[in-house]
């Protein structure tokens, strides 16, 4: 019982995280609602565990959750396909899945490196973090990943695979076992998520070419 009491935040955010990644896998807009609740609880969890960069990151996630929801609804292809034939394999698709333009990928790659260095310096200079390098890495890369997800770029899955691998190791080290295990599962789901999104993108391209 004491274990459950001491780890209830870890367990709850883990379950919410599992629901979130499954909804992301389906490209369902409901992922943003689940994500908002997960992020609020995550702020408390990460602060208690001293993972300060991840704690601060949750505030950014909340802002991007609102932006992502608005972006997916605003650019929904369904509004332009009303009354037209739709392919059932598109599932819960709300917005077009596209490839990230090379120019934008380059810009965000540079931004990531700069953010990593900045967050690393902040954690080293102003906190008692014992994992500044890894914490800064996952935070900086997640900043890029959530932006790419909001724009529904297919390559966002590659970003999350890298984040999930490092976070899995980091959370086991910081005694957050349930979330650590979840991130290990995330790696597998992200691989299949990429394959599913790629299939959905091809299905959508077929529909637009057909209509």
C-alpha cells in the first residue's frame, strides 16, 4: 500500500501516457485532451523528483496542447472532403500528415542544439540536478517533437523514438519505474506509429488525387 501511495502520480501519469500514445498512434484529436491532464499531473511529479527541466517542459506542453488542438481542427481535411468518398483506413485522421520540409528541419535542428546547450547550462548553474545532460537533451528534443506533432509531420516519430530511449534510461535512474517502463513501450509504439501514419498519409494522398 505504501508503494502505491508513494508512486500514485507515477502510476496515474503512466496510464494517461499509454492512452496518449495510443491516441497519437491513431492520429486521434482526443490525444490533446488526455495530454493536458497528463501534463498537469506531470508538473507535480517531476518537481517532486527533481527533474526540473522536464517539470518546466510540461508548461510548454500545455501551451502546445492548446495550439495543437486548434491546428488539427483548423486544418482538418474532412471539412474539404464533406460529401466525398473517404477511405476507412484513414481512421481518426483530422489533419493532413505531411513530410517536414528540409529547410524547416535544418532550422529546427539548429534550434535543438542551441536549446540543449542553454538548458544544460541553466540546470548546471541554477539547480541541483544530477542529470543535466540527459535532462537537457530530452527537454530540448521534446520542444522540437511537440511542435512537429502539432504540425502533423510524419518525421515527428523519429524525434520521439530518440526522446523515449533516453528518457527510459533517465527515469529508471531517477526511481520513476512506471514512467520509465512506459517510455520503453513508447519506443515500440512509435515505430509502429510511424508505419501507420505513413500508410494513412498514402491513403489520404490517394483520396485527394481521386477526388
